[in-house]
């Protein structure tokens, strides 16, 4: 039986009960964005790689948000679950916005796919207003799951539907050129930004195809150093 998102989330709920205070990476990402929005008046939020939905759907209760989205895939934009979202087909290396147009730029599951991440960071720095922030959620290159994912990529279009019940079209090449704390800090610095926060998050559910593997994954997560946690949420700030 594939490890569907619903089954994986059920294991995450079990893990949260076993580890009080733990939150999945998407929850850390959302709360980090909410903290960045606090106190801003009618902020402009740009979702880079917005796909069909995501965290913007969870932010609907925040008053005054002006939401923008870009993604290279037209089909995803057409199928986006927020029909009022202003969106465009575009790459993160060439954001179709003027300088200093955005208060908060966000990107989930994007950094690992960028062949030239320095271009993306430079573009984000260009469109951010002084005092703005860039918040990204990404896999950690040092984690064994990321290493396995990269090694098995030639087989991903065959494996992903069978192991995780996802469409083959949702498997994209990974290069992990912006997926460590040191690398994010260097990219931010090169673009004139500052790494303001870096949160690592463990998650033993990616190989939890059954209860025994869930138990083994939990034990492995306990042994890994914090620097090898499976996910991170980074905040890069453009100083005022």
C-alpha cells in the first residue's frame, strides 16, 4: 500500500503525541510566515513556486494580505485553489515585478530544484522592500533521505507513484545546491540579505510504510545530529 499523504499525516500525528511540542515542517513554515507578517500593514506576499495551493490557503484569516504567485507550470496555476490569487508563469530567476515591491517572499520545496540558486536569491533581494524577508522551506541536503532521493532520481518517475501514490508529473529533478545552513547563509550574503533564522525539523514519516518502519525511522531520527534533520525553515532578511 502506498504511503499516501493522508497515511503520512496520520503517522505525523502519532509522532506529535510521542514527542510533545514537535510540529511538522509545514506548521513551522506557516507560523514563521505569520510571525513575519505581524505588524505589517497590507503586506504584499509573493509565493515562489506557488503550484496549486499550499500555505497561502492557510493564511486566508490574515487581514489585508495582497497575494501574488509565480510558477513555471501553467497547469498548476490554472488549477490553483485560490482563484483570486494574482499569478503568473515565471521562473524564480526572473521575477516579473519591479524592485522593492514585496514585503514577504516565500518558497516551499523550491530550493532543492534550483540549478543556479544565486540568481533566485538576487531576484528575491531585488523585489524585497527594505525590512522585507524571504522565508523558505526545504529538505536538508545532509539528511539521508535527501541523499537517497538524489541517488534514486533516475527511478523517481517509476517509484513515486508506487511508493507515495503521487503523480509522476510531480517528481522534479533535485540538485540540492541551496540546501544547507552554510549554503543558504552564503547565498543570502551574496545577494545582500542576512540569514536571520534557521530552524531544523526532524520527521521520521518518509519511510513509515508500516508500523515497524515507523519505529525504525524514529530511532534513526534520534541518532541523527540536528544539522542532519530532514527539513529546515530559513529566514533571510533585507535590512531596512
